[in-house]
C-alpha cells in the first residue's frame, strides 16, 4: 500500500504565560493516509519555516516515528 502524506499549516493563539513573546504561532498538522500523525507548534518561527516543515513532511524527509 502506498503511503499518502499531506500537511496543513495554520496559525493559532499562543499564550506562554508572559506578556513578552508572540501571541500567535504557526502549527503544522501532519497527516498520513488522512490520519493525523503529529501536530507541531512552531513558536517564534516564520511562515517560511512552517512551509519548509510541511514540505519536508510531505516529501518523507521527516520520519513517522509512530
């Protein structure tokens, strides 16, 4: 069976308990065969970083440890 990978980038509120730091962060939801495998919070990272993370998952560069 061929494994199909996909990912979704979204932005969500982030509260680190301090008035300093970001109030939102990017999140990458990583799917394999339409099943959510992992969600990565990328606090303090740019959209470009999130896009690279998603692309690396989609192309199989990031391993599925589960």
